[in-house]
């Protein structure tokens, strides 16, 4: 009787491990081959969204339709004119993350991919903490 219970608990542990690995791969990886699932679109933003006073960069991979070949992209926040900034950021939809952009009118002018601000009101550069590094590693936002 004890052998049967031990066998069942080993089976439950093995099945649980496979389930956990499968769920994690849906959120953080590209599954191809045996499982044949579509890959995940990724986007990473160095200034964490719409942050007009800090020059940021986005990068990621995009899969079109059912195609399993990805296209990589990279964009930097940039000035279109002396007062207009193009701010790139990421948008999350379910497990996917996509690039997007907005034109923003800078009150004090635009230079080197960021809006200028009066002296003393500048935001400090955003250091990349552990959460930031994990998001970059897994290609999330």
C-alpha cells in the first residue's frame, strides 16, 4: 500500500513540474518545435514608459501573423523639431508587449531626444534596479 502512495506522489510531482515549466514558457519564452505555439512579442523600454524628460530607447521582437520568424526593432526617443518630441514606449496586451509612440510638445524645447526643463527641475537619470534588469532579460515592457 505504501509503495502505491509513493508512486502516485512521484507522478504528481513530475506532472506538476511539467505544468510549471509549460506555464512559465508561455509567459517568458518562445515555444517552438514539439509544442508548436506562437512566439511572444516583446518590448523593453529604458525610461519605463512616457517619460518626456529622459531620453529612452525601446527594443524587442515582433512576430507577424502566424509566422515564427521574428523581426527585431530598436528606436530612440527623438526630437522632430525644436519643440516636438517623439516618445517611444511599450504597451502590454495579455502576454505580449508592443512598441508604440506619441508626439509630445515640449514646453521649454526639445534637445537630444528629451524635453528640456528649467535648471533645478531636472529628473535624475533612472538607474536600472533588479526589476528593470529582469524585465530586460525576459524582454518584458
